[in-house]
């Protein structure tokens, strides 16, 4: 067992966030280049930078096995970067780097899942051996068949490959602010800021990236940087001056003035032990020079490169809003638990506001100033809610792109030619919902690949389909919900086989002839139901589908199945944009108050007798502008005792559902109210309340409970 180094606990979350983001970026690059069957130079450099960043941040955190693994992958890509022509037929490189990515994710997950700071240390020896052999093979090809050299800068040293010394070197000593801590990492970030503008660069201490002990030397003696610039040294000095946590710097020597006199190449300059000049420049109160733009790809001759993403935790911790005109990113990373707490507080504020404004003691009183203050308060709480919700909203792109990797791996293992199509990945939902969606989507995609797409290409061709199968993942907003579909154009499901399987397993709850085709298809969502006779690596459609359903329901969502034999299968997931606060219209039926989400209401109106018509089955319908809509009486649906029976005496709400529009009949309409959604107690889950058309409840201003209607399930 390994243990997290003391003092590093506070930086773990940022390390996890940064490293996982880099690994996702790595997967995206690999998938894109593999599909295009081409490695662009920028892609190679980007992968090299990612590996280098992960290596450094892992070493900083004390995860030596992860640092070594990333280092060996970096060595391999150093060879590729220096000799791009070796990328001809190297599919093994993709498999290796994907293995590196998976190993990293597994180790990080193991660390995250142990709250006591101890974790199981993974052994990467076998994978590291593969990386070394791959590097040697690529080096061998790059040398035209000559023996691979072991003198590669990436293999022999972590330090940058420094170009030959040049004239006009400038040496400066940098001092960081007192008490800023982690001076070695701040020095490393400073080096990465100026690196691309330098034709020559060396620094002391030289091991700031990996040696935390170098912080003491920097505090005592300063951080020495010797550089030659490509253009004007003033720009680099200004970058040093305005860098985060730099208190001051002094120019120790300046050889630029003698540049015209020196025509021959000078040997590598030694850093003078004593200052030749003492020109100290204090850092101004506000930066006068814009920060350096995002780093361009590093020169191919260097085995070290600028870190485009912030190195580990330090950059994110120090990220601050800059004055107008600055190009530094004005973003900060916030722990999700803090956002959850803020979200809950806003919900309680809205509930309390409703209790104050709707206080029965105020009924009938003429309080003009109170009413004005209440309107202002409502406006501010609304803006607060919108702001908090916007902070929590994230696009589905991250989850959707991860499915690319699953399709890629299964395509190779199953030997199926499948095109993966993604649509609507820019759709935004609450962060907590995104976290709960990854596992269900992964399972559905795996099932479509394994069980949906036909194994024999001839079967597809004989059915009039293209030889290449299609798997589609899409998302869209609809009436305050997000609808996510996972579909394939495979063999589909046979209702007769599904029904026969259900009969054998004894899970039918009514006579077979009473099951509709839709009900038969949704049998696969029941626990333990599977259409696959053998358990394989990827299982069969049905095994674990009840878990998928349970995870979707955690998000207050629903999942349904639509399939046609020989055509394909579609899984439809419907989830709310947010789990907490909605705008609702309150209505009463008898003594019970219901809340209907305003996003689903098209209009509300009183009915007149001449508008009422009947269909051939004798069912009530309402004629609105030449269109007939069915009527659903809530008191009949929920068996509620009420006095309002006549349609003319009550109120009708025309609501939109997935399948059709329908009019809901209630006793009276109370008014619009912003409500906080509360889930039903777990012990009520056995009664399938959501299936009957109720999605949750909310606390009213007078402390009573209102039931929230789910219009889709109400008429489903």
C-alpha cells in the first residue's frame, strides 16, 4: 500500500481535475488521428506536451509510478516528434497510449476511492517494457535500420535539450513574494511562460520541476535565469516582471550590448557567482504589460515544452481575474460540494421567500411598500437562481466524447465496421446530472455495439442496409427537459422472442395478449432480463439494464425503448435540465394542490359548452381553434373527492407531452410560483408514483405540500 505524501492533500482535487482533463484531451486526439489515419505535427507535439505535464505534476504529488509511466510514453513520442516520418504503419502506438491512458485513470480512481490517503500501488512494469520496446523500434526505423541509440535527450534526462550557446545572453535573478510557498513550481511556471520567446534558456536550480527542496534555495538565493531572446529582451523582462507572485528581479549581466563584437559562437556561459550589476526593478502594483498569449507548439528541437494547461494545482489556485486588456484566463476552479451547498441555500431562500410573501397573516392588507419590496426581492432571488444554475450547467460534450473510446475499442474487438455519430453535444444540463449519465450511456452504447449491430455483414446487405453500421448518440432540449437518444440500425428486437423469454423467467404480470408492443420492448429494463443466451465480455442487451434505469431515475429521468425487428433499436432518456428549482403553475383538485411545470403549459382557459365534443368512443374532447384535444380529469385520474364536476365550472390547462397535447381539468388555478423540487421518500418507490405522472413534491408558502405533475408520464 502507498500513502499520499503529507502536505499534498489540499492539492489532490486539482491534480485529479487537471490530469483527468489532460487524459480526456489525449483520448480525443488519439481517436481523431486514428480515424483520419494521419498524425499531424501539431498533434504529436500536443501529445508530447500532455505527457510531459502529467509527468511533472505526478512527480510533484509523489506518484512516482505514474510519473515514470508518463515519462516513458513521453520518450516514445520524443522519437516520433523528432522523426515524424516513422509514422507510417504504427497502429501499435495507438494501442499503447490508450493502455497508458487507461492505466492512469485506473490508478487515479484507486487513489480517489480511498479517503484515508492509502491506495493500492499499480505495477506498470509490463506496460513500461512495451513502451521501451516501441521506442527502440521507432528509433530503429528512424535511423534507417541502424541500432537504436540510447542517447536520446528524453531517455537520458528530464532536462530540456539546450541549443548551442549564442551571443547576447541576459542573466536575471528573480525573487518571489514572501510566504507564497511552492517556489519551485512557481519558478517552473515562469520558465514555461517565457520559453517560446527564448532562443537559449537555462536556469538554476535546474530541478525545480521535480525537487521540492529547491524551494529553499530559491527563497535564500533567488531563481537565476539566463536567456537569449529571439527578438527584444524587453518583452521577456516584462513577462518576468508581471508574472504571478514575482516580487522583484535584478539583471545580473547583459551581454546583448557586446553582440556586434562577438562573431564566433561562445561556449555555454557559467552563471556568475556575484552580481556584476545591481539594477533592481520592483514589481509595479498593477501589470502594465499584457500576459503572454497561449503558448504555440514548442520547437521540435526541444524535449521540454511549454505547458499550455496550468501545471498541476498551482496555476488553478493562482488563477485570478485580470484587468481589462489582459489575456490571462479569468476562470477559477470551485469544488462541486461548494456549488451544491450554494444551490441548496438558494432553494431554501426561495422557499422562505414564498412563505413570507404568502403569509396568511398578510391576507387582505393593503401594504404598498411591502408589495414593492417583495417584488424587488423576487426579482433578485430570480437572478440569483439563474446565476447559480448557469454556474452548474455544463455541456454533454465531455460525456459524449468518452463514448468515442468505447466504440473504438469494441469496433476492434468485435470486428464490426460501425460509424459513430454524435449530435447535440453542446446541450447543457446540471453538473450532477452529467455525472450520473456516464455509466448509463456507456452501458447503452456497449449494448448497441455488441447486441444491436449485426455480426455478419452479409445479413445487413441482404436486408438492404449498408455494410457499415451506424450508432448514433444525440441530445436536444424539449420543454424543460433534455432528451438523449442512443440508437443503432441493427437487427432490432423480436417481440415474440422477448415475450417467450419473459414467460420462461416468470416475470409476466398479466396475460400475454394484453401486452402492447411497447410494453414488451420495455421488459428488457426489468432486473435480470436478457436476450443473450451466453454471458460475454460485453454481455447481452438486458443484463444490467435495470441498473441503467435506476441511474436515470436518480436524475428524475425516464428511459424507454423503441425497437423494430430488422430496422434497429432506440433508447430514449428524458431528464430535467435541473433537479432543484422550476417555475410552476399551481392548481387545486379538491383539497390537494398540484404544480404543473410552466414549460409544459401552452395555455389555460375557461371552457364554454359549445366547445365540448365527443369522439366515437364517447370520450370528452375540447375544440380549440379548429383542433380537438382530449381531456384528462385529474380527480378521476387520482381518485380525488371534489365538488367541481362540470367542465364549465373548472379550469383547463393545455399541456404539451411527447406523444400528444392534452387538456388537464382542475378545480381552479392559484397562480405561478417558483418551487423547489423535493424527491419522494424512498419507501414510496414501490408504488411506481413516477409512472403515474408525479415527479416529486414541493413545500408551499403556508407549509403545505404540493405534488408536481410529470405530464409525459401522466398521459403516457
